[in-house]
């Protein structure tokens, strides 16, 4: 896999910050199942979205294929 196929950390963080309650960042990263759950629960009442935001910024959340965000 090439580095260009990795997802953007900035894009994921922005999606999580502005649309985290809808789980859009999880869809972007390839986690469709978790995205649907977050969509139905408003991002776990936004708690899950906040945790995801922190994980994205610290590098703790990878895309669905296990690649680091760039």
C-alpha cells in the first residue's frame, strides 16, 4: 500500500469535531458499522465522539485497514 492511500488526520479530526454526533468520521475511516451505531446514538451522546476526537489527535485511531492517519 502506498502512503497516499492513507486517510487524512486533519479531515478525520474536522469531521469528528463538526459531525461527530453523526459518526461521519467513522464512515470516512471505513468503520461503517460503528458509524451507523454512532449515527443512531448521536455519537454516544457526544461522549464517544469526544473520545474519538482525542484519539484522532493523539494517533490512537487508525483507519479500518490498520493504517496510521497522515
